[in-house]
């Protein structure tokens, strides 16, 4: 009898322990699910923030560059409208071209924000240009040269197709640096160097200007510390690909923007 009672008590204790263990297990599973859900929400929020920052940077690049060119060309057209109508017409043609480029790039960006319902990309309408890339560097340089900024370009290494994000980023670096140089006024020149190495891409833009050793009392340009909004955004873009971007005034005069982006990063 005593043995049977002990066995029953032991079985009861084991049953209670098993029920308790199951409850603890279910609670642990529930908490783990909650934590995973929180992690997914946090990752989604971070992705949204990163995308918003990328879009803001794209908008800055598009608007700042093209509007700067339009302002310069419109001012030039106004100056020569009465005395040199052909030159004024050419300047206004450049304003129109810059406006079309702005619309094209904004359309690309808005296409990313609102893709087709079936997830496919809409075909490019006739007359619209492709996405910015280093393969389209020449038209960009021509627009700056026409706006009054002489630009010398050097390409070293064997040009080759680049990952889309790196290609656009490299183009934006040149665009932003030349846009800033154009704002400095007359007499400024620029040099653009693109180097295709085995494992990385190097982009450098130099522009001329007064030396920091000249003792000039003129205020330094806003980009003097490399902290302009456009440059900050580009620095973040380059960092995404494991690269680095340096922007600073040159002792001999002017400003330098230099970026190094790995091409074999997994």
C-alpha cells in the first residue's frame, strides 16, 4: 500500500512538473516570437530610414546640380540678349536641356518610389536618357564647360562595367564637386580623374581657387570643411560600399574631393 501511495505521489509530482515545464516552454517560445517580431520591425524601420536618406540625397543631387546650371545659363542669356542674340539663344537652349535632364532624373527616382502594379519597370519614353553613370560623363562635362567651367578629364586604367550603385555614386561625386566649383564664380577651373584599378575605383575632382596661405580676408566657401549636405550624403553612399571619401580645401588653392570605392567587396 505504502509503495503504491508513493508511486502515485511520484506520478502526480511528475505530472505537475511536466505541465509546468510545458508552460515555461510555451512562454519561452512566445517571448522568442515577440523578440523576433520586434527585430523584424526594427530592421524594417531602419531600412525605411535608409531609403528615405537615399532619396533625399538623390533629390539634392538632381535639383542642386541642374538648377545651378539653369541659373548660370539664364544669367548669361540675360547679359547678352540685346547684343548677342545667338549666344543668348544657345544659353537658353542649355537651360531647356538642364530642365529636361532634371525631369528625366526625377522620373527615374519617382519610378523607384511608385513602381508598376505588376512589379515591372515601365519602358523608357522616347527622348529620355538612361540613368547617370560614368559612361555618360562626357555630356556632364560638356554642360559644365558650356556654363563657363573649364574641366580637364583624365581616365586611367581600363574602363569596365561597374555595379549600378557604385556607377551612379561615382557620377554623383563628379557632379556634386563640379557643381560646387561652378558656384565659386569666374576664373575657376577643374580637373576630374577616374582611375579603374584591379580592386577599386578612385574618383578625384580638383578645382582652383585662392590659396589658404594668401591671407585673403574673403570668407571661405561653405564646402571648405567638406561638411556640405551633398558631400555628407556622398560620404555616406561611399561608406555603404566599404569606401571612403575625403573633401577639403587645398593649401595651394581651391578644393579637392577624393573617393576610393572597393570593387571586389562581397
